[in-house]
C-alpha cells in the first residue's frame, strides 16, 4: 500500500470511474476527478495540464461508447497519448487503465479498439498496467436498451461473469496503489482480470432485470452467426481465466440491493 498519493481519475463521473474516485478517497488519497462535465477533456486537452499537476498516478476509466472501431480507436489512442505526454511532463509515475476481458478476441468494433487502447497505454513512457474487467452489472440495462425494438429486446447468448462496478473500482484502486514492483516492465506483461463470482448468461440477467422492473419487455435470444460480437460473446471468450480476481455480489444480489421492485 502506497502512502497518500494525489491520483487523477479520468472518467470520474462514469459507471466505474465514480467508484474508483470514491474508494481512493475513502482510503485517504487525494483524488483529482477528470471528466468533460468537470471542465477537463482528455482528448482536446482542455484543463488537462492543470488537472495532472502534482499527480503521482492516473487511473483512466473514460470511454467513448461507439460500435465504430475507427472512432473508438481514435478516442482511446488519443487519450493514452495525451495522458502519457502531459502526465510525464507533470511527473506522473504510474498509469492504470480498465479494459475488457477477452478484448484480444475481437476482430473489429469497440472490442478491437480496446485492444489498441491497451497497446497504446503499455507503450509508455509512464509505467502502466491494464486491468481487464467483465461486463458490469450496471451495463446490463444499457445493453437491453440498445437491443430493444418496440417491446422486444433481442440479445446475444453472451457468456459473461458479470461484476459490480464497485468491485472493479476497488480492484483498480488496489492496482494503482500497489507496490512499485507492479509497475516494472516485467510485471506489465502479466494479464490482470477482475470478474464476478459466477458465469451468467446475458439474456437470463436481462430477464431478471425486466422482472424486477415490472416491465412488459420480452427478452429473446438472437445470436447472429454473421455478427462477430455475438459469436465471440457466445463462445466463452469473455469469461475470466483461472488467475482472475473474483468478487461478489452476484447479479441477482446486486439487483436486489440496487434496483427497486416495481409497484404495480
Ligand atoms: N461498461 C462495462 O460493462 C465495462 C466492462 C469492462 C470494461 N469497461 C471499460 O470501463 C471504462 C469505463 O466504462 P463505463 O461504462 O464506466 O463508462 P461511462 O459510464 O460511460 O463513463 C465514461 C466516463 O468518461 C468520461 N469522458 C468521456 N469522454 C471524456 C473526455 N473526452 N475527457 C474526459 N472524460 C471523458 C465521462 O464523463 P463526461 O461525459 O462528463 O466527459 C464519464 O465520466 C471503459 O474504458 C470501458 O471500456 C466497461
């Protein structure tokens, strides 16, 4: 455990970023939250030099959610380049990003862009680590929304070990404050993964969500064999390896604690 550090959290208003900021602050670190809504932009660099001044470490949990590979790659590689350039000028000594388990299996789209993000980050110069996470419990609702046409949501039969964003936030906080030995070139090649306690199927999780909300939405399974995302998702490639850090709650437990039962 590092002594008190000043740590910039990029994407500090997001699903996982706000947990990272909260956990680090609870542990006594000084957090500099970064987001466009807070006046700091990791792409245009607006306010970035000022935000990174005096920071010893950065966690990047920002994103540009688009299925377009070129657009997403541009976002992530630009963010990595800006954080390395302005971060090293500011004296930042470690950079941690959050990626997605199995991202190296995608042949296109957002998943492939995240792989480019990993490579651009690990290229340095700031010593960097990547933490790959499973799909967040909080993300199921968004996936259902994207897949909904009229009163039907058609979802791929995704095998995923859904995890709470808070659990990922804790793992990111652990990593960015880990001993210096975790930030050597040798350590950087080690795959780090965090996932929930058990494998789930996305359509099943969506049915639990819909039942809890009391919706009339019908969930259907629709894996398109020509869609590389569905194929990778159904293949099990998004499941964690044997060395992953696993942490609760399960999706059902999380729903019970976070999504109110609809009153009808
Ligand atoms: N969602 C999942 O299930 C999941 C699973 C595994 C890994 N991940 C990874 O986790 C990361 C975060 O995902 P999330 O779902 O937590 O994202 P999110 O909720 O959409 O949050 C994105 C954050 O990025 C900030 N942001 C966007 N553009 C920015 C910019 N130009 N400069 C500074 N901040 C910017 C947003 O704030 P403003 O809009 O105010 O700028 C927001 O705070 C992503 O890299 C994603 O690939 C996500």
